[in-house]
C-alpha cells in the first residue's frame, strides 16, 4: 500500500511542479490511485504542497509532499497528462508507474538551450513592441535587451537565487541595456527611449497567473489564491525595478499611439503575434509542435481581437471574445493533436496582457497621480479578468467533466 501511494503522490507532484492546474493534478492522482487498486483518494493541492489520502479495504495512508515553487514545463505536462489519461490503466503495479515516471522526468528541462531561450524571449518581447505600435528599430533593440535579460535570468535561476531576486536583476539588466542602446542611436525620439517597457515583458508570469484564475473559477482556493499572489509578487517586483530605474534615468513614459488600422498593420500584427506567442511557448519549455500550435492559435485570436477593437467593440469585450476563441480552438487542437489545452491556450493568451498599462499604472502612482494610477490599475485588473473569463467559458462549454464537476469513478472496471 505504501509503494502504490508513493507512486500516485509522485505523479501529482511532478504535475504540480510543472505548473499544471489543481484540477489536472487532482484527477491525475485519482486516476493513478484507481489503477493501483485503491478504493478512493482525497487530494489537497496547494502552491508548493500536495497532500493525498488513499483508501483501501477500510485502511488509509496519508502522504504529504513539500515541493519547490512551481515552474512551467509544458513538455512534462503533456507527457504526464497523456500518461494519466490514456495509458495509466495499463500500469497495474507501483514499480511500473515509477518506471514510467522516471522516463518522463528524464525529458530535458529546459528543452531549449540558454541561447535559444534568450532568443525566444527577445522575439516574444519584440512582437509585443510591434503590437503596441512601437517602431521596427525599437523592436530590434527590445529583442537584444530582452534576450540579454533572459540569459541572465537563466544563469541566476541555475544558481538557485531567490526568484524575486532573479526577476529584479534580469529586469534591471534588460531596462538598462535598452536605455543604453537607445542613447547610442543618433536622434533617438521619445517613443524609442520608452521601449524599455516591452523589453521586460518576458518576466510577466502569464502561466501561473492564468492557471490561478483557472483554479479560482473552480473554487480550488488552496491552490488558486497562493498561486495568484505568487504571480502578483513577481509582477510587482519587475515593475518596481523598472520604475526605480526609469526615475533614476529620467526615462520617458510610453506614448499613447493612435495607429490607423490598415492591411499593413494587420499583416505586421499577425507576424508579431505568431512570433511572440511562439517565443512565450518556448520559454514555457514547449516542444516545437506545441509552440507552432500555440503560435497559430494566438495569431488567429489576437488579430481577431484587434479587428474587433478597430470595429468599435469595447476593449474588455474584445479581450473576452479573443480568449473565448482561444479556448474553443485550443479544445479542438487538443482533441486533434493530443496536447493539454493549457499548454497552447495560455501562451496564446499571454500576448494579450496589457503590459504597458501595468507600467503606466505604477508610473502614475509613483508620480503622485493617484487617480490616474487607480484608473490604469482598474483597467489592468478588468482586462485580466475578461481574458481569464473567456478561457473559463470556453472550458465550461467544451469540458463536461470540468463543467459538471464529475469525479473519477473508482468503480470503473479498467480491464
């Protein structure tokens, strides 16, 4: 009984540390417990803790694991999800499950080389710059600054520096490097100098943020609340770092650009969306296939959102409809290509986070403009809520187990 309980706990622990939602962790542990002959299982998922009680023939075992703060490993989530949903019924002993988990744990993490991930971060942020109507020159400098920051981030994380320290140092490197590069450009204008904002958007914890909203929509408060506060801590740390450097260097705030929609802009937005989403997927340790699926999905949904905005649709409604499209198409792609929807829908959604508005809110507060700061903060909060709402509604429509709160049936004959 102890070996079987440990195998099931390990499966859940690997999913949790890879960044999977509490719903998926719970169902995977219960599937494993059912396959190994338990009568029932109770699972409590936290941010970095997992507690499971397994029942068999009137006896029970309770195991708990204290884990590292979850990162993001889309490749491992895919392997564990496919194992637990499609193949687990074939594994009837703890030794067989443990052997399979050994194979999954051996998947390279990160899958991509440090220079490759640095390039992905640069491209992702460069795409952000284009989508926010910055010039091509600004986007090019953003690619360099964000790539350098991501490389520093990787090196510091490998040395196990506290995560907030990693975010602070990497954000400072990207911001300072961008400002130095902008000074080297003859006749740099205000818009160019203000491009340091998209240069640090690779630090936004989009995966934990939207997974937290997913948990909260199912009332999984033990996992959702701490995960949400984790994401908020990271966002505050990165924006405080940038704000301090901006005040010291007297960097300008990002200008409000009212770009006229045109076929050229939509073409540039489509390319920028594809590259940006693909870059974020690589940062989440996605495979090439998942990165391409996420990039294609994000391109369609983000261009649709921009078209809706230009047609006069309210900003928040356009956000909702954009992520609703992502959720519905993500479900279809998941059915066709056997990928967990979160590994393709969340990278496609991250590109819609109003990063420039987040900085604008902080800039307003630090300059004493409390009213403007509250207004900008409200806009950010509502945007994230509408983005998360679109994903939740799409899951409600397409996932009956999620919508009807169906539990794993331990009476099912797996043979």
